[in-house]
């Protein structure tokens, strides 16, 4: 009797844990319901990945506020020193994606911290200039980033954040090229 109760309980627990995987994409369920895990939503727009990701990392939209993305997308002819103009359809699709998933329109924990800059009304077009980014990177010596030929810039998130392409910027996933694992 006791063994039957234990086995029945185990089957019940395993069944409950399997529900999200039976009803749909388990990774999508996990990402959507464990927002504390990455803190920002993953990039889900193939057009954005293809167009913007062909020149630099396709930054998760939750790293800047709506007004920041709008400003960036409205001046692609002068995109940080380059001409990144797109056809009108691609530009519209990308802008809509970035705005809909911007830091101030999501409830992801880390994105909300990035959104705090927009609360002041300031339009910041560089992720590296947001107060939250500066706070999180203030203890990293510039020589490990800007003086590092394998990184070159704080804007090269994926050089040190090994899971940046999965929207994970957790401290445990940081490894600075030529230096190693970073820990505050």
C-alpha cells in the first residue's frame, strides 16, 4: 500500500511537470514563465536577426526603451557612423518588433532595469550609455574590454557573455577573452 502511494505520487508530479512540454514548446514555456532566468526576451524576429545581425549582434529589444529604438530606426542612414538603410518593408517590420518588445513594454526583470533610463525622458541610443549598463559594468577595467583585441568595445556583448545570443547576461556566463571568468 505504501509503495503504491509513493509511485502514484511520483507519477502525478511527473505528469504535472510535463504539462508545458506536452502542450507546446517547452523552451518557449520556460522562457516565458521564468523571466528571472535571463531577464530579457530572446530575439524572435527573423527579419531583425538577418538584417541587423548580419553586421553586429542582434541585440535583444529589451535592452533599450521604445523611444530609443524609434530614434535608432529613424536614422539608419547615420547608424553609428555607417549607412544601414533598409527597404521600407524591412524597416517597418524591424521597428515594429523592437518597439513592441522594448524595455519599457515588457515585464522581464532586467529589461525593466534598462527601461528606468526612459523614465527620465532621456532618449539613449547606445545600450552602453544606459544607467543600468554602466552600473553593471562599472567594476570592469577598460583594459579588459577596450584594450582587449578580442573584445574591442563594451558594445560587443557576445564577446564576453557566452549566452548573449540566448538573451542570457547572467554573471555566471561571463568569460572575458584573455582574462577568464568574471565574478564581482
